[in-house]
């Protein structure tokens, strides 16, 4: 089986520690055609195991233009020192993080994902429609049910 087409991009994010302090965090954005609704971000925080986050591609696409999301992942555009950045606030049981990503880099990467799997075609990638059609297709046994050869339950033969 061929590996699924993917769009990946290494970039440097800023982990905001306080209004005055941030540290650079290398990260990788990944998008796979066989998981068409999700984007994956892997942070290399210097610990042995990278930190992975997965959330809806739609959230990132919308977040480039306007604040969106709630709960664990919130995304919004802003400017820092005249440069457009995408802010991502991530919350987990392990803690919260505020990250800033260069908007131009994220937007260019998102555009590539949208060319690979255009919005609205994600379900085709999953083959959901075909699988559903197969599940819902009548089989000979179903046709027996459809003919309803049994008398209705309304005969009132004393069963509750």
C-alpha cells in the first residue's frame, strides 16, 4: 500500500512565557490525505519525547482570518512588531501553552493542504460515502423484511 500523500513543514514557533519573554520551539506541521479533517503539530521542546497536538484543519484555516475555537484549542491572528502572527492557545491536563507562529508560513502550508484535499472533499478521501452506500444497500434478507410477512403486533394477544 502506498503511503498517503502528505504536506509537511518544519517551522519555528515562539512559546510565550510572559509578555516580555518567549522561547523558540522547533515544530513540524503535518497534514495527511488519509486523515483529511485533521492537522498535526509536533513540538520539539528539548525533552526526549516530542509533544503532539491534533486538531481540525478548519480551525486553523479560520484562525488565520479571525479568532476561533474554544476549549482546548483557540487560534487567532494578530500582529507582533508589525509582523502577522498566528496565536495558538493550547490547554491540556499537563498545562497551557501560548504559541506564536509566522502567519505567512502557516498560510502557505495550509494552502498546500487545501490543494491536496480541497475543502468539502474530505469525506471522499475517507471513502465514507462508498462505505455508507454499501452498508445501506438492500440485501435479499432486507427485502424479506420490507415485505413484512409477519402479522402486526396490534392483534392484542395479551402480551405486554
